[in-house]
C-alpha cells in the first residue's frame, strides 16, 4: 500500500545521470518496456500520471465503475498533492515563490502563460503558411483517406493489448468491494468494522459451530483474495517504474560516496588552514593588535586632555565676559560645543555641559544687546561738539562683530530707536538753552516748547533755528561716522567669508595633488585586508594613526591662539595657562569645522543696505524734527507775515541745511523742502495780496498826471538795462543830491509816466528778487505777477478809458493828456515784459516753460489797450470835426472861422500830447486825425456841391485847406507830415 503511493515524475527520474535507458514511446504517446523484459511484463502498459492520474485509456474516466481499491486510491483529491507540493511550489522559472498559490481560482488564468514576444522574430500569422497549405492540402486529404482505409498494424496490436490489459484489470478490481477504496477507510469505525467483518453471521452464544468455522474460513479466503488482487495491481504498477526506481537508488549511493570524498577534502583543508594560521598569521596579527591597543591608548589620552580643556571652558568664559570680550567668549563656546558634538559625544560627565553652554550663549546675546543699546544711547546723547566723532571705536567693533556672529541682525533697529529719541532731545535741548537767555519768556508759565517758540521774535527764533540746524548737522556727522565703522566691520566679515570659501574650494580641488608622504597610501593598501577585527574594531583604524596625528598638529595652532586669548584675560595665572595649553587640541580639532553661525553673504549685503537706509532715516528724522519747528512757529501765521528779506533769509538757511544733509546722506529728502514750499506758497499768497492791494490803492488815488522820476527809480531802470534784474541792496550814495527828472529814460527813450507805474516797476522787481532767493516758487510767483500785470491793465482801462477816475478821484474830465499818459505807461510795461519773461525762463525747468505763455497774453492785452487809447484820441477829434465842419460854408472872408477853429483844436491836441508821445507815434496819430478831417470835409463839400472845377468856391476851399496845412505843419515834429489834402475832392466821372 505504501509503495503504491510513492510516485515520481517518470521524465525526471529517467533523465537523471542518464544511467538507465528511457522507455520508448509509441505514436500515441504510450511508453513501452524493452523487449528483453520479463515475460510477465512484456505487454505495453501506460504509466500512471504524476499528480492527477487519469484512466489508462486517456478518456478521463475511473478504472472501473464499481468499487476498486486501486481506482479509489489513485483518484486525485486535494490530499494527493502532499507528495509533489515542493515540485509544484519550487518552480525554477519564477523569480520568487508564488504567495497566492493556494488562494488563486482554478481556471485558465491559474498559471502565468504570458510570454513577451521576441523583438528579433517577425510576427508569424496564418497568412504566412497560406501558400504551403495550398500546396499540401491535396496530398493531406489523400493521406488521410489511405490512413483510414489501411490502419497501422503496430497501432492495432498496441490498442488491442492495452484494451485487453485494461479490461482484465477492471474485472479484477471490480471484485474488491468499494468500501476498501474509500479515502476514510478505517477499522476503528464500528460501522466499517461490522461491514468488513459481519459478526452477525456467527453464533452469538459464544460457541463455535462448524458453520461458523466455515464462514470464518470463507471470509478469510475472501479477504486474502482481495489482498492478492490489490497486490497484483500494485506489483503491476511498480513494474512499470522499476527502472526509474533502481536508477534513483544507484544515484543515491553515488551521491553518498562523493559526499564522503568532499568531507575528507574539507578536513584536510581545515588542517592546512589551521597550520597556516598558527605559523604565519598569529604573530603579525598580534603585532597589529598591539598597535591598535597603543593607538587606542593614545586616543584615550587625547580624549582625557580634551576633557580637561573642556572642563576649563566655563571659568575662561567668565573671565572673558568680565572684560566684555564677547567675541572671544562666543568663539570659545562655539568651539567647545563643536568638540562636545564631535569628539566628546556620549561622555556621561558632560551630558549637561551642552545645555549650560547654550544658556550661557543666550545670556551673552542679551548682554551684547544691552551693551549695544547702552553704547548707542551714550553715543547719541553725548555733547555734539565733543571729539572724537566715534565713541570707543574698539568697543563698537567688538559688539558689532559679536552680534553678527550670533546673527543678531536686528541691532540696527535698536540704534534707530535711540536715534529717534536723541533727535527729539536735540530740539528740546536747543529750545531750552535759547529760552534761558530770554528774560521776556517765563518758562514756568509757558511750559510747552511750541508756545515758547511762538513768543520769540523772528531774530530770536531764527537764531534758534540755525542752532538746531547746526546741531543736527553734527548729529548726522557722528551717526555717519559710527555707521561707517559698523559698515567696515560688516564688509570685513563679508570679505573673510569669501576668502574662506575660496580657500575651501581650492583645497577641495587641489587635495589629491597635495598629499604628503607615501606612508598613508601604503597603510591604506594594507588596511584593505578583509575583516580582521579585534574587540569589535577594524584593524585598519590603527593604520590611520598617522593621519590623525596630522590633524592633531593642525589643531594645536588654533589651541595656541585660544590659549593666548585666555592668557590675556584678567586674573590669569600660570596654572590656568597650563590648562589652556592642554586645551589647545580641542580648538585645533574644531578649527576644521566651518562656523555655521556667521551670516550668509546675502544677509551681510542686506545689513550693508540697511546701514545706508539707516543714514537716510537719520536725515529724514532730522528733517522731520525741523519741520515740526517750522510748523510750530507758523501755527499763528507769523511766518506768513514776514518781510521779504526775513523770509528770504529763512529760505536760504533751510536750503543750506538741506544741501548739507543731502551731501552727508547722499539722498534727496523732501519733507523739509515740502514744509518750506508750503510756507513759501502762503508767503507768496500774502506777498501778492499785499502788492495787489497796494496797486489797487495807488490806481484808485492816481490823478493821471505826469509825475517826476526820482533818481532811485532811474537808477533802478538803469540796472535793469545792465542785466541786473534785482533790487539794489542799499541806496547809491549821492542820489539825494540829484534832482528828480521829468522823464524816465529807458534805452534812450523818454517815458512820461505816472507815479503808480514807477511803483509797479519796483513791484515786479520784488517778484523777480523773490524767485532769485527762492527758486522753488518761480511758477507760483510767475502766475501771481501775471495776475498783477493783468490787474494794472484792467484797472487802468476802467479808470481812463472807462472814465472811472471821474468818480473815484474826482477828475472833471478825461483829457487827451490823461489818455496819452496812460498809453505811455502801458508802453513802458510792455517794454519790460520780455525782460521779465527772460528772467523767469532762467529760473524754470524746461517742463515748466508752458507757463510763460501768460506773458504773451499780457503783451497782447497791453497792445490792444494802447491801440484803444489811440483810437480814443482819434475819436475825440473826429467828433469835433464832425461838429465843426457840419457848419462849414464856402464864402468869404478866408480863412473861414470853421478852419480857424479846427486849427485851434489841432494845436491844443498837439500841445497836450507832444511831450508825452514820441515823434513816430505823434505822426501816426495826426495822420489818422488828418484822415478823419479829410473824410468829414469831403462829405461836407459834396453836400455843398463844391467840386474841383477851378471856380470861385473851389478857390475859397483851396485857401482854407492851405491855411490848415500850413498851421498843422507848423506844429513841432509835424513839419514833414504829408497831409495829402487833394483827396477831399470828388473824382469826376
């Protein structure tokens, strides 16, 4: 029974070692034994399947339909897989064992059948075999017909023998009851036991009859027969695989022989290896272990020295802090922390030292911030005139470097706050110092600084303002000097960082070429010996002692430098010096590590930018405080009521201060200029209103009579002609001895003017003087001057042409002399408008030239006004001619009374305006008057019917005209005037 369950894959067993011949296979896939086999086993029998046995005929059915021990036993169940489970799981084609073998669902996808197509083979389809199939289709059909008609003899014999064998086996196994073939067959079960051994057929009384004996013998024979049938079936199955079984047994014996030979060879090899180890390796290994022990002792000694040095860190830091050596203390703390993290990591006695050093570092940060705040306060609040500009330069540099090292980059905010407070104190201090020398201001009654400033006179307040300006200039100079020192420290740190970075890059690129002696390379080659260890350490560690010694020598340089800094600390003694000497190795080791606390280049550049911005902020703060001083003074309008000279002095002082601060801070500030501009606008408004009001009063009181020209006005006009568009600073000596002139000489021309025009000239010179002193108000002042000139033009027109002077001044009439005088005054103003325009053009920006068009409009208005006055003079004579000539009669005596009256009026007109208007204007005016006379005379002669016929009436008219011409040409400057009186006659048709 047990042999029947032992089965092996026939192909695998037959192919191992090739010691036994493989069974031959027939065309139908069956295997046959050799012909020299035993006669009992000469017939060909199919082998049982490996895992899932089928019917020998291959039809998938059982061996028999009835109960059969062999058939029931060989029927495959889930329990049958226990024999070949390793073969099923250990698939050599898989990279790893399948983990879901027992959980997969049975079907087409149970096994992985996907095979990647080859990239080197074409994709073969049925179309590729189409021509071949067409060629062989006819022959295949013929072959199949012949095969059906004449079957193979061997196939027929094999099929018949197999069928007979199967039939015999089926018949024999059918004799065995099915109960013996059940998988759960066991005699322990009472039901099964009674079924196999039916004791009920025996006598239950306990006696044995002949019948019972016969029944028991029959049952025994029957069971023996069943056993024989099963054994024969098992023997038949074993005979089919006997060759593979015996071949496996012989292979097992060969394998055992080879394993024994291998065991003997391994024993010999071990003996030889032990001899080599004893003779060759133990001595050198002992030497290496000794070298490793010596290296470990040296490392331990260095560690102990390093621990002694670290133990002295806190006392040394206290000594450095006692002298405000913050940088040295921070360097020592940083180096100690690096050593604790690298060299002394895990030392139990120093487990709290790291946190203590961190707390000490935080304490130093607070001390540096407080010390810097105290330094800034004492530096900014000390007397501004004290020297030097920078207070305790070395202390400042040490503080700044320490703050930079700790990345406390907000120390400039502390300085900014102290700077603002100091700026406020400067103003208060200046006001207090000035008020102490003023007896008329009671500081107990007037406590506010703004009220005290408003109680000062302008000279006192201006002196205070100059003191404030001077104080702020000194204040900015000291701030700039201090910030320059800070900037130099930052730039030095930045340059140091860049140098260190270049050195690191150079060392990293040139390290292979700068290797020292060849010893370390040789030791490194020896260190590649595999896995020789002692007490958990690699032997190669001992071979790097030379490299570590070089590192220690390098660390001694930094240690000596720290030793020197400790020696300079107060209270140092030889004992401490010896400890610091032991501490040198610690600093030498930490020197190789970069200082990660220092700010980056980007942060340092930002600090440099913030330093410049802080200087700008200082300038802005100074300007803002000065703006408050100006605003406090101008609150009651006192600055608006200043005279031009005082306001100009104020503007000059402010511009000087602004220029000096811009030169210091290298940036233009607009707050103080804006405040001054605001005051200037108010000043201009008040300045213009005063002069416009004054001009209105002068015009309202002007009687339009020719005024004498004082010498100072003539000198003023002469200075304008010389290009000096400004008021004289003082009177020219000797002007009191000269008498006033009747006319104003301008470039050789005489101008008869009224007193208002003389004052108007002085007024627009005052406007020009203002823009000379305050160029920022040029645009506003130009607009105001244009308004002043327009006001003079419009008001003079209302008073003279509009006859407003009759009611305002009380004139009886507006005479021709008044009109001519007004025209001449307007012409004088027109003469100076281009001069004023050119002067303003020099004070304006090119983008502001558009406002100059106001002067063009004013010039046009003035010229139109002059033309209107000339037309008014002609209209006066025209109305006179119309009235007189309407009564003209051509009769004796001659000259007639009418022409005598005309000549009289012409003489009066000439007498009134001849001294006022120049010769050219006189001639033009009288030509226009003569044309008016000719027009009216021509009209009257036409009415009277007098024509140019040489008759008596014609002769009388010629006499009158000759009388008129002679009288007119006899007037001054009219002797060459062409009257052309021929035009009075009508042309003959």
